């Protein structure tokens, strides 16, 4: 009888030990997964930041007179044959899947209006103008936060404080194109936005920076 009781108690102890071990293992796996995700996200964010920085430096080093033709998406329109396009890939980042296909993570947006509507700029990446809500384009640009107020829908983001062509008027909308032949009516300054969108373990992230480039004084 004593032997049976000891055997029974030992079995209970074994079962309890197995349960405790399973709980501990589950916690360990959860902790490991959490730190693994943080590490992957950290690497991705670092890669995206480095890409933003290098792209901004590339833009600053480009020919100011042909920025719009270099970084738009019209092939063959750059007079110097330096078409680079408005989108770029980033090595080491998982591109987001939008509308059933992968898209380039990087995007370059150049503002050539003095009274820009924020909703008119950016790619169409999600529903209702909000990026990556469901990965289904809705036919509307996502917009950009030009004045950094947390909103992407301001109709005059610069509030009359952005004189792109340095002519003393801060609300021009039609004198900034490359086709302008009069120096006084051509743009002298441009706002450039660089945005990188990428996926990490099923979640979409987006980093963005802005820079102002101005024509060199001759």
C-alpha cells in the first residue's frame, strides 16, 4: 500500500512539473518572439533611415534645373538623360504589397506649387487616403504632411509662406514649371519629400523626411 501511494504521488508531481515546464516554455518562446520582432524592426528602421539620408543627399547633389524631370515618372523627359523616377527600391527591406503586388518602398515627391493641397500628393496606397488600411488602392493619393501638423489634408499647407520662385508673391501656382523661359518666372526653390514604406512581420511602417533645395546664386 505504501508503495502504491508513493507511486501515485510521484505521478501527480510529474504531471505538475510538466505543466509548469510547458508554461515556462511558452513564456520563453513568447519572450524570444518579442525580442526577435524588435530586432527585425530595429534593423528595418535603421535601413530605412539610411536610405532616406542617402536619397536626400542624392537630391541635393542633383542638377537643380532638372530636378522635376529627373524624379518624375515620365521616361525620357530629362534633357540630360538622367531619368531616375519618383520611386526607388531599398535593399534589405520587404516591399509593401498593395493592390495584389509589391511596390517600391521608396518615393520622392517634389512640391512645385506655393499653395499646395496636401491631398494631391503621394501614392495611392490605401483606402480613404490613409496608407495601408487594407492594401487596396481607392484612386486617391495618400497625401503628405507638408507643414508637419499631423494632418495630410490641408488645402494650403504653407499658409502663404512659401515663395518658390522668389518673386515676392507666395501664392503662385502656374509659374514654376521647367517650360518657363523667363528667369523671374521660373522656380528658385523646391520642397522635396522622401518617404520609405516597408513591411515587418505583417505590419506596414512608413518613414518620411523633407528637405528644401534652392537654386545656386550665379
